[in-house]
């Protein structure tokens, strides 16, 4: 409870657009000035080992039991799909694409939704403007337009690339 855990964290410099894949059990912390997209399984479990003096409950025993010390976390190298889309990060259960300046019709369903996360610029889905920090859930076909100098993240479950027309 004395804050010495901060000295044990492997601090990494983060720049806009960086992506890291951190498997479940990764002890992690966020420094000041960051906006982070944390894709995770839908659960109500968060274990706090330290909270920078905030008056929230800590979960030391459960957190240490769940923590993995065998992980090496590295910055992910983005993989281009086409001129508009790239894979920003993919885990064994999810994919996050980055879309830049372009348009396409994205396939989603009620059973396989996608989360459209505007980062910057002019973005629309089915004619509706998307503005950061809002998130739009696509549960059917969605006509997506990403304006010049704009950026959109598209997150979905699974590793199979979704069809775009």
C-alpha cells in the first residue's frame, strides 16, 4: 500500500496511434495524458493493485493470483489490408482495424456486431455523423465514410476479417 509497486512496472513510452496487445493477467497502468481503447471480454472483473491515492478498493490477493509474470508485451506492428484499412491490433478473440480516408460498406449482424470508434476528423455511418469520444455499435450493414485526414477504429469479435464492399 506504500506505492512501491510503481517501481516494478515496465513503463513504456506511448505515442498517438500506438497499439499494444496485453493478454488477460497483464498488470498494467496508464500514465497521464493518454486516451486508451481497451478491448476486453465483457466482464465486471477489475483487480486494482494500486490506485495513485484514489479512494477506491484495492484487490491485492486476487490481483496477484490473477497476474501473469511470463508475458513480454511489445508494440504491435500495424498490417495493411488495403489503401483504407489496416489491422491495428488482433488478439486471439478480437480484431481492431484502423480506417483512414475512404468509404465502404461494413458487414455486421446482431450476432456479430462491430464497434465504430471515431478518433479524429469527419466520419459518418449510414449518414449519421460519428464524433469522438462516442462509440457507434453496428448490428447490420453499415455504410461508413471516413473523410480526408480522418481516422476510425473498428473493433469486432474474432479474427476473421469482415467483408467490406
